[in-house]
C-alpha cells in the first residue's frame, strides 16, 4: 500500500539506452493535457511520491526518443465521464505530431453515454486499443458496462490495457482496489472473451505469482513490467522474470509518472543476465505483436 510519502530517488540517469540493446518499444508511457497532468502530479505529491519528470506531453515523448527509445505506446485514462472524447482527440493530435513513432491508445469511462460510439470514433481516427484504470475509474470487472467494452474490443480486434492489479493501493482512491481487482476477476474475462487481447500492467502487482500462472494458461493475456523491476515497491513475493512466459512480457517505463531515473528499469534489465533472445521479446517483439505495430527497417511505424 502507498503510505505518504514514498521517496523520490536521486539515482543517476543515463544519457541513452544501452547501445547493445535491440530496438526498444516503451509500451507504457503516459500523456495528458497540461491541466490533467498537473492534477495527477498534485495527487501523487499528496498521496504517493513526487514526480521526478514534470514534463508536458511533447517533452515527455522527446525525452525518450532523444535517448534512443524507438517507439512509444501512449496511454491515458478518463477519470470521469464526459472527458473521453477530448482525451482521445488529444491522443490523435499527438500521434500526428510524431508520425509513425507513437501508437496511441484510446480511453473511455465505462457506462458513460455513447461509450460505444466514443470508442468506435477513436478507432476510426487511428487509435489502436483501449486503456482503463480500475483504481481510478472504480471498475467492477463483471459489470454490464465493462462487458460492453470487452465485447467491443473483442469484435473490433483492439487490445485492452487495464490496470487490474490490486496495488499500489491508496486510501485516497474512491474505492478499495482489493474489492474490485483480482487475478480471479481477470481470469473470468479471459475465459468469457477468448479473442480479446488483454495486458495487465505492473506484472499484476501484488498478485504477481497468480498472473505468472495465468499467462501460462491463457494465450490472450500479456503483462507489462512498469515499475516492478526497479526495486522501488516493497514486493515480498517477486517472481524472477525468467520464470515468466517470455513471449507475454512487455517492457514499460510508466514515464513520466515515476520517482526515479527514466532508465532505472533498463539498467535492471541490462544487469539481469537475461538472454539477448528474451530481451528482444521483452523490449520489442511482444509489444509489436500485442499492439500490431508495423516495422519498417530497424524503426517502428
């Protein structure tokens, strides 16, 4: 659980990605309009940690690109009804600002008016999937509203990224993540929607062992690594990354909403001894498959 206030780490940051690494797709980068970014940083400052990188969206993307990240999957979430269309248009505009280098993911507030139309319009404008956040949106994964999102994503063949892990928990949320999130609830979705590709960030923290078993069982589940390879959270039952199904793990930084250096996780991966074959899957191939990112030469489009 988050208990104000977790530390901001003053670790050194590198000037570039490790040069021996394969092309890197960062599958977990947040972008928001300036006012929303400021509100998010204020919430974290009060309830979690201080953001080390309080950058506007263009600076967020440039920071990673200039240091050697080849492609970015950009995520945002609707914290209330009525803002989804605005956020999706913002995402479309930023993708156009960086043509071929950003895969933009749509959002919606499940149950809001015209949720179906909002997502269809986002897909028509080039957004490649849907991002939801159970803690912030207080999502009951078995609700009719959620099933409508699952059905649409499955029928439109759009992947879903959903923060469904129970941690990090905070009393500042409007709901208790332990009541609404669990590996068992995700397993129900995986069974009921077998053609829906789902990515659960943070390796499903704090049910990491349970999610490791789920990716062995279900071919429609992926996990990303954001913030759990950095020795920041007090994880007591941490599986070794090599114990996971390697073709189902995506690298994600959670940039810029982090309290430590942008490349802390990449340094961990470099020191981990993971084989080059597995590194290429984690850093590139798995995200390419999950989001259906097209490759052109050594870069990504």
